[in-house]
C-alpha cells in the first residue's frame, strides 16, 4: 500500500506540472498501479472516456471496482448482461490498457533527446519505430541541402518525428489532467501520438526539396505532397509488418482510429463534399484533438514547436519561443460551437515570438541564398539522373527516382543516399549528374546575381520562370551589349515566399485566449492591442536570380542583364548590382519613384543640355514605359 501511495504522489506531481490558475477539478487516478483503488465513479468516468457510457448502469448495478477489474473475463461480462461479442472484446481491450494481462504494467521505452531530455514512449509506439519504413527516416536530413551551408544541421527526420510524438503526448495528457470533463480516452492519446510519430513518413530525399522542387519538375502533371506519401507509407507500414492486430491488442478500433490517425496527419479526405463536420475519426466534441499534430486553424502545433527548438539548436540560431511555457497554459474552450485549443492572454507575446522565430529560420537558414542554389543544383542533378536510377518495388517492378512515389515498397528505399549513389556511380549515363554534384562538393556553385521584388504578389508558375529566363538573356543593358552571348538556360530564377505561416494573414488573429478571471471564455487579441512595433505585413515574395557560368566576362554581363531586366519589369532595385551609367539624381527614379514622379523627372532631364546620349536614351525609355 505504501508503494501505491508513493506512485500516486508521483502521478499527482506530474499533473501539477500543468496546473493553471483556474480552480482544478478532482484529478482521477490514471496510473496503472492505482487502478485497484478506483471506486465505481472512477470506473464510470473511464468507461465514458472509452466510449462505453451505455454500460455504466450495468457496472453500477454489479458494484464493479478497481479491485476486480483485472480478473474480469468474457464470461463475467456475459453474466453481467453484456452479451454482444464485439462489445465484450472492446471492453476487455480497454481494460487491458490499465493492466497488463501477463501480470504487470507495460514498460515504456526511454529515448534520451538533446532537445526534450528523456522521452518515454508507449510500447506500441516503439514497435512502429522499429520498422524499416520508420528507420528509413534516419537517412533523410531534416533540412535537406541546408547541411551544406550550416555544418551543425546534420539532424534527421527520425529524431524530429519522435520529438513530435512526445510533445503531442505531453499536450494531450496536459489537457486530460487539467480538464477531465473533456473525456480524453487512452485511445485518443495513443492515436495522437501515432500521428505525431508518422506524420513525416512520406518525406523523400533531402526532405522538402524532393516534393517542392524535384517532383514538380520531374512530373509536372501531378499534384503530390509528402503528406499524401505519409498516409501511403503508414498503411504500407501496417500491412508489411502485420501491425493491425497489434493495434487492436492495444485497444484501438481499426474502423475509426485509423481514420482518425490519417486525419490528424493530412486533414479530412473529402473536405469538398463534407457537411458541417468533415471528420470521420472523432466527433465534433473532440475537435480540439485535430489541432495538436497539424493545426490548420492557427498553425500552432507540436510539429512546429519541435522543429523550431530542434532546428535552432542545430543551426546555432537563438530560439525566442518557449513550448514548455505554452504547455503550462494551454486549455480547451468552446468557440463558435467547436472546442478549440486556447492559451492565456499573457502568452500572446510568446506566440508572436514563435512566428517571428519561424520567419527568422526561413530567412537565415531554410531560404538562405546559398542553401537555395545548392538544392536547385541537387534537383538538377536528380532530374538528369532520374531515368537512370532504378529501384525495385512490389512484385519485382522497377521504378525510377520520380516514379518510386507510386509504390511504397520502392519509395522505402529512397533516402539521401541517392546523392552518394549518383556521385560514385560508374554508369556513363550519370556523368552529367555527377558533374553537378561534384561542383557542389568543390563549392563551384551557381553565381548569385541578386534579389528583387515585384510591387504586387505574383502567382508564379514554371512557365513564367522560363519566360523570365528568356527575358534575362534578351535584356541588353542601355549602355550596350558587352559582346557576350547569354542563353536562357544560363539563368536560374528562384521565387520564394516568406510569411508567418498563413500567407498574407496574421495567424494570431485565429488564436483564442482566456483570462485568469474566466478561463472558460475565449476571446481574440488583435495586433493593435499588443504592440505598435509588430509587423504591418506578414508575407513577402522574393525573386532571386542565379547564373550558371563561372567565367568573369559573362558573369559581368549577366549582372547588367539582371539589372536591366528588373527595370524592364518595374521590380525593386536589386540589393546587389549597380546601375552603372544610370545613377544621376534625375534618373534614380527608375527604382524609387512613383509613375507621376518618373514622368516629371524624365521631362526635366530631356531639357538639360548636359545629358549624354546614353542618358537621353534612358530618359526616352522611361517616357515610353509610362
């Protein structure tokens, strides 16, 4: 009994970690070693959480307590009047989670992580980790080509996925401790953790480079994202390792819980044809569970909290946000008929810091100009090697680098090792691809000409970038050609977008906050209520241009072509590149002034006698343009 009291005290101290200023309800015993002390009310609460509320009267009538739970078998349930075989099995599976039928509690496995410390995972989660489909993530860099610029960014999707699983469990357990009335079941917790563990199973070589750059160019006719591959790989993992029976043994109901896990990863399947509630896995009263792994409403989820902390640690960039503090104040409130995850009003600055950290990571690392061009070069090498890389899939069929996504048996074999396979191949067909990868290793990279922006957001397609590359080759500067013939294929245009995660919108506008005096009421907090120093815009589009040749003369000409191309398209003045010959005060209007100012300054310049022929030609050019 003394040991039981010690265990109960441990469980209570864990609950206190997530205590909020509001008045706490009675905490129910959830530790395996405390089940024998449960009374009938504890049993009925557990039945409601597990979805067996219709059998509460039966358990009350027979005065079932925690002492006898371990000994209940099918025949006892039948004597109690629970005759449907399916119901009997589901109840026994739920009770099996409270007691191990072999005679003791199940042992969690501990993973020592540099970010979150010692993480305990349920045995079922460990079984998923110990499969070839999950172990594959050990060989896929979390940040793709960024590792070629930041030496510390050597971490992989493997540890990130385990971290998301752990944080997702921490969040849902915190909500269960803090708000028992939510009736969060052990099935709910396990499903959320499985989704966190498997949400990135579909990533290809070099992570986002594969689905954002390589596949759109290799197979422009399809719409494919790694989230779809994650669902396909998850189902392949279950089938290949005969794990559906194991899921049932741990109390999961395949008909609903598998749908729930898939929806947690990628959202509802039929959102266009869905009615009021588009999800199948859980009813509307558990809508908050869909905001834990991949939050479509606010963008605040455990996936981001993990990669912010993990990436900052490995990149050497300061992390200004604190997920541990977020966990201490998070709770569920009802907003517009749905239960959503909210946080304390005083945490609004912490959330702005989180999204600013996201922006900094993109600007300083993910979208770093050298990282971008290295991934562009790797993509180009993969495209040249595509049809010459053969991967065996199901039933012995062979797939290429770009078609392996159609077969999960083949896709399981695709990792970052493709880089080494091309680099060290003896196939003459891979010589062109090898040359590009060797240039990366020897740091013979495409040259950065500069960066510019359009005045308004542009919907950029591959066809548009190809046209821009043609225009760059034709954009002869006003000072005349330098005698170098530039080709469209010599240029590489890269269009990137940086935002706070919700395009042009402020994601905090979708977050709801509660105050200390009334934790049940959730309200929005708008930007003007927080600070005048917050950004006015939450997205920007950058156009970067690179040049592939290395010789000095053509590079010098390419820079002038780039400047002229920016002027022709009325883009902003490049950060790099000088306007040689066009730098007088009257002609600086080309990048800075409005249309009306341009006209006035140009008319004034024509009247000046001291303008040389080139400047007069430039002035006439701007008159014609406007």
